[in-house]
C-alpha cells in the first residue's frame, strides 16, 4: 500500500470510502464473530521456567516476538495494558531455588528493562510463583515469610509437624505500587498467619473448633512436615475486578480460596471490614473439605491444582472459575466451576459446612494430557479454552466439545504458564509534550498469516466506542476530524509509515510526530487512540483489525 493514493490507483477507493458510511456498533452488543471451531485470533504469551526470555507465538505457531532479560524468569509473566511485560524474576539466592524469586521487572517491547523491584522486609520475605497485574497497574505477588520454630508452636502449630531445622514459612499476598522510575512500595497485604485456627493445644494461640470455622485455615493441616517450611505453597493469584476479590491456590491444602481485596491492610489482618464485612477471612474455599474437618479423602476434588482464574466479563462463562487440576483421577483436567452465590452476593455455605459446586459445569481431560506440576488455563473470547500443560511444555486450545484446534510445543523443559494476548499494536510512550513535541512509535504485530498484506494506521480523539464496523470486523475508533486526517492525509509530516506492507512476521513500525509548540494549551489532556487494519490485497477486504493504543497530550 502506498497511502490513500495507492488505494485509488489499485481501484480500491470504493471499498475504502465505505469506512465513512458504515454504521458504528457497540462492542458490548457485538456477538462473537470468531468460530469456536477455530483458534481464537490473537497471540499466546509463553513463559518458560528458568529461561531469560519470554516469547510471543501467533495463531500459526510462529514466534513473532520475544523479551530477553538479564534475569531468569522464575515463573510468571503477563502483559500490562500499556503493553509492557511484567515478569517475576530471581534476584537473589533463595531458601529453595525451585520456588524462590525475589521481585519483578517491567520490560518494554524492545526488551529494555524500564523498572525493577526487589522485595525486602522483616521476616525475610521471598516472592515466588505467580503475579497479577491489577487494573490500576499495581502488581499482586505471592511471598513466603519466616517464623521461627518457637513462634510457630506458640501460634498453634504442632511441633511434630515441622522441620526443626527450618523456619516455618506461611504465605502472604502483597500489592505493589510503583512510586517513581526506580522505586515502589507495598500498599496492601494479606497474611495467612492472621487467619489460622488450631485445635491441638488450648494453651496456645488461635485455639478453636476447626470444623465450625470454615473462614479460617487449620494451622495443622496438612499433617506432614513441609519441606523448607513451605506450608501453603501458593502457586497462583488472580483478581476479579467486578467484586474486588482475589483467588489464590494453596497447593499444600489442595484448595482454592477467595478473599476480599476491598479491605484496608488493617482490615485484611482481622475478621471484619471490607465490602463483604469479613475482613481478611476466607470468603470461599473449595477442593478439599478435609482441610477444614468437613470431609474425608474421598471428598477431595482438587489434587495439586494450579492457576484458578476468574473468567472475565465478555467471555463465555463470565464469573465462573477455571482451574487446572493437575493430578485429578484419570489424569490432569481443566474444570470450570459455577460459584455458589446468593441474591445478596454472598457465598452459600451449605448445612454440612462445605461450599459447592459438587461437580464442574464443564471439564476437559484428554489422552496424553498430564502435568503433575505447574500449568494453567484460560477461557478465550470465542469460547475456546487455552491450556498450558507445563510439564509437557505443551500449550494448546480446545473447543467447548474438547476438539483441539491449536497446539504449540515449547522448546524448553517446563513452561510455567501461557497467556492469551489480544493486543496487536504497541505504543512506546503514553504521553507527548505539547511544548517540547515528541514521537510515538507504533509497533504492529499482526501475525505471520498477514505477511505481505497492506496495512493502514488510523486515529481518533473521541474514544474507541462504539467503534466502526468494516467487513464484519470492529475497528475500535470513532470517525471524527482526526480520524479523517489520518485516513486522507497520510503524507502529512505528522505521520511516518502509517501505511505500508507487513513483513514476513506480520509486523511493521509507524510513527506519530508532534512538533513542539504547534498545539494550543486547551488541548492539554487530549487523548489520541490509534489502531490499524490489514487488507487482503487481491480483494481489498479488511481481514485484520487491531486493538487501540492511547497516548495523551501533556504540557
């Protein structure tokens, strides 16, 4: 494509000018245009353990991008809404190298480490396993903390159930907020230590009836002495923005727990407060009723599970929970659970002191599918489910009926998790100075199946909704004066390479160039959204639309 003139020369003006007259539709009312019998359009983020690189695979199983690091990635990585990669890293030797991390880093698309944070504090905390990026950009992390043998016994742990040569290490959750270009602080925390109960010694703290307190955690379960004091071994954390809940996966208890994030740190340490009125006590637990004296081993449903996640709004099964049940009878299984919530929004505790459901509403268990450790799963926009069988280094996608429609074998021994990525356009900055001017670099990653196809980057200053339908695809831009400028005046010095041809990996780079001092001050705070589409050159049909990326004009 050679800009708008090139379109005219190729006889495509009639098709392109249709953009001006098509009816805009709301994304919220748009039915899924993707068939659940095909893989979901988009990328997959692959996170191998103890490797210095995280990489992005397209729907045709081509590695189209990677993020290097000077650190080994301990376990988790995720893409933030600004396009940066946030990954847990190993920053110092830990008490147990298989689990210990130490912090996280934020990496730009070009691999530049733009922020790094190390977790230090009392009780020798050590981050491990998963992270979760909150909508506000803060990061949730799991960490161990150390208590001496004497402290654990005083708290109610039976001395015979501990390794006398090691500290006792229960888990806690921290929320980390970046406060400057070089520092961050913990702004919220929740500790297992604050929500335990024991019934073995009435002379010690936290004595009570375990079976009558499902909101508390039995300090003496499991009964085996944990190696290295690793009692809970939480391996994942996920967030529900609808209810402000956190779901965590304590593998040691073979359960998943939901807690209230709306509390203050002080409330999270107690038993009242927050939206649910229960402080930091467990709102819900599922998977092993024997962990709170309300069942036997025959009632156990989770076995070394990983990665319970809330299905987000807008995806089939929204509000349900997906979990990778590693050692389920018959082999690993992915299971979908409907949370038992009443009309008031409270979790329903049954008369027998347990929570439902009795059975999953959906499950997948395939031949040769087995991962005793690591792994995760995720519901995709088209209703398929992305599964990472981490011990097999296999990432694949199945339909609701269990048909495999996409598969990837990672060239590594173990993959901790995989994540679906809808993003196809990155902007390297989020602000441009009106006075000083500046450039925004747009990196387009459409995927290898769009190699050699023409693309056009367009913009809007009136938001991304309702957007514009073109050839059955929703372009998340509104038609306004700036949209028309990017559409019809691509030769403007404001723009560089806003049209062109995607390379062999379906990639291209474009630029917005703002000279300093040309805009009036009343435009301070104005937000520009940009997205691109690609067309099939022979027919000039739009075959790919991207998400939108935003920057703001500042003084």
